C-alpha cells in the first residue's frame, strides 16, 4: 500500500472518526555504522502489529489535542501528534483546525514506534479531512525517521536512517509483547552502542523469512539490545521470561524496553501472555499478531 493509498483508505466524515495507529516491532535491527552527519546507517525489517493507539479526529475551528491514558504525555507542541497536525494544516494552507483525542494504549518510550505511528495516522486523517496536494511522505520524513514507515502501512525493509523503505511480504505470525516498565531513550541507546562500537552486519532477510514461515528459531539480531540490556536488568528479565513461558526467538524491539517473542499459534500467545501477567503484574503484556 502506497502512502497515497493509505490516506485514501481513511474515510471522510464531518464528525469525529476513530483511527487506529498500529505499533511495530523490528524483526531484526542492524546498526551498520555511524555516519558523518551523526545519524546511523540502519538495516531493519519492520512490521506493523494488530495492537496500537487510537486517535479520534474531527473538524474544528482551531487545532486542539487531548491525551487520554498517559498522564505524563504532553498535549502541546512537544507531542508529535500536535506537530504533525500543525505541519499538515500549514502545508495545506488550511485555516480551520481539528479536534484530536489521542487514546494512548502503548507504553511510552517503548521501542514500538507509538509516537511515530500516531503522527503518521494524524497526517493521513487530516489529508482525508482536508484534501490537498501536500506531499505526505516528505512531510512524514520531516517529523521523524519512523514516520514514513507507518505512512507506508505494511512490512518493509528499512535502510539509510530509516527513510529508505522497500515493501516486504512477511508471514503473519502471533507474538507476545512484554514491557517491564522502564523507559529507554533512543538517544541513549545509540550513544551506548557508539561507545562500544558494536556495529553489526546486514540482516539475513531471506533467513528471517524462511524461519518465520517454517516456525523455527529466527536468525535476527538487535544491535541495540546488548548495550541497553546491560544497563537495564528488567529488560534482561523480560527476555528470559518470554523464553521460560515457551515462546521462541526473543528479541528487544527498537531501542526498548519492549521485548517480544514468537508463538506457534494465537492460543499459545494468549496463554503465554496470561502466564507472564501472573508472574509480573506490573508489566505491560499483550498477545498480538503481525499485520
């Protein structure tokens, strides 16, 4: 699905409409090198999930944002949703605004791309509400490296700093997400990697796809996992717990702190999630699927 198709898929309505903003996991994240411009050269397989946030968006005279479900998340220009909305309205020359309510269901700073997905969903919703000739992919790139992926709306290989996307057919698999309640700054995660110069080779994408299809251990890696887990014992515990409940191929997603592991069936994923919640009632745990 192209960004233009993604925008067109959002129904037009004069009243507020609820839009789903999916989370993502990285089925492997290789950090190839530190570039001269200070960014990192990446190679990743990114897939959207059937779990995420909801945004209620409708027309209004002015732009407003209300956040529910995350007491510590600001509702001003520090929020990526607000920045995305203002960027679109300005680029489109729209004098009206929008009333936006963000129902935050994903944990903050969790490696699931929640903020980027919220921003991409906001762009697509406003493009449907106020159609214009605005270049959504370019606007998405200006908001953050992961925003273009969510605008694409399907699994993809991500390269460069995340802006080079190649759609990739990835088997749909059930999995369990486990976040032990620590927030990890992506800036810190990459800084720790740079200190150790723990750069990694390109992912074996064919090997990853073959293992996913066959239900075997997946030969992926996350270059950030070592430096981050070394500094956050709860992440090490989350990875170990996912294995103890019978799931396979545990991995940290993005810069953490959410970890995931694959299940053989939806039933196994739900049973494993219940078992983890019983052992760790303070964790955020979800059984879900790739999309």
